C-alpha cells in the first residue's frame, strides 16, 4: 500500500474516501465508505484532521471546517455534523 496524491493504492485498485479499521493485532474490523455514510459527494471530502476521541470514536474535520464523529466499529455517524467555522 502507498499514498499518492490523497489516493490510497492497494495493488492496482484506487480506493478513495474509504477508511479501513484494524485491531491492534492487524485484524480487519470494518471498512467505512465516507461518501455513503456522510451522504455527500467525494469532491467535498477533503480532510484537514483525523484523530480518535477519548471514547475511541473517529473524529474527522473536513477542509471546510465541518466535524464528524464516527463509530469506527459500525461506521455510523454519531449526532449531527458540527460546523467549526471557516475553511482551514
């Protein structure tokens, strides 16, 4: 695997806007298709920040300042997206 221009390549297949969650032992837990879960188009998904909260939820902040909290096990968005302000 390698990252090239914000596109993850696995073999010869391009995978855009997907997050693969693995356990500490390397076991695949889930795959999150962000355009599907966030109900938006791929061109609006430019990420400025990605981290985990204390509750082990995935925190994503888009380049336009919208924050999403996602359960990494189910891929479900928790609550409503929060607009943090202007673009980064």
